[in-house]
C-alpha cells in the first residue's frame, strides 16, 4: 500500500501507520520500532531550577551565540539577529528558548523555516526535519522592536534598561531573555560574540575581547 507524501505547508509529523504487520517509517525515515531508531520527544521547558523554575531548557547543549543588532536610543528600537549553534542531547521534535523580547519575524533551523509559538517567556520551536541525538544544529532568530526591562518580585529591574542617552543591560538572574533568545541557565555554558551598531557619537561597551570597530554611514 502506498504511503502518501506531504508537501509544502502540509509537511508535519507523520505518525506511525501499521498496515497488517508492517510498520511504515516516520518522517525521519526509520520505523519507530526498529532497534536504534530515533525516539523523538520535546525538550524540557525548564532546567529545573527551584528558585527560577522558568529559566533554562532541556534537550540540547548550546555551543555558541552570535548576536548582530542595532539600537537607536532616540526611538529605543532594536533590530536583531541571533544565531545559536547547539548539539541535540536527545532526539528532538520540539525545543524551547527563553525569550521575552520584541516581535519575531522568522525562526530557521539549519536553514529551514520552522513553526514557532510564544508562551510567556518560552519560545517554542518545532524543527522540521527533526533533530537527532548528537547532531549539531543552528537556529537563527530574527526580531525587531522595543526591548524593555523586567521587574523582579522584589521590585528591582533587570534586562534591557533604557536611559536618556542609551541603555544598559542587567543579565542576571533572569534579565537576558528580555532582549536575547537563550538557554538562560548557568548550567549550559557557551561562547558569545556581539556585533552592535549604534549611532555615531555613542559607544557600545561590553566585556570580552574587542575584535574590531568602525564607523560607516553614521
């Protein structure tokens, strides 16, 4: 019996179909009952921190973050692209990032446009093709808008904090997702690279090694 193929927007999870005693392969191309076949599931939506239960996620290990963004203090508008390189630590059909920032225009995984939803501070990504354990993958999130601070239960603020002449960032303990999509927990350590564009006359300052600096088109 022929198994229908799904194309375009109809491409989604193909469930196991049993015809007599024959198992039809799933979307990843292996029959789920086959020894060693992937067993796909969603990564955890939390790192399990008792003090900050919404922080962090499971199912992958981030290796590197690359953030390219521009910020204009006059309008408080940010235009940003986050490129995240990670390794799947389980067979993933869904994973989360922590993000409370501006509106997202697109999410790609390994160059493929992917479905995503937002639930509170959770950015939930459904990668297609699915991700196998041990495989490296790259997530690109494009977003733009006005980031802002986060107010903690004790009344203090963190995150992206605008000022009259610029802005400053308070990342811990839960401020980073105000402007960067991350696996926001110290158990998942990674390297970072920032490329910041600000209006001429202002300076972007951060910890780390300065690689280059230039002025172009104001």
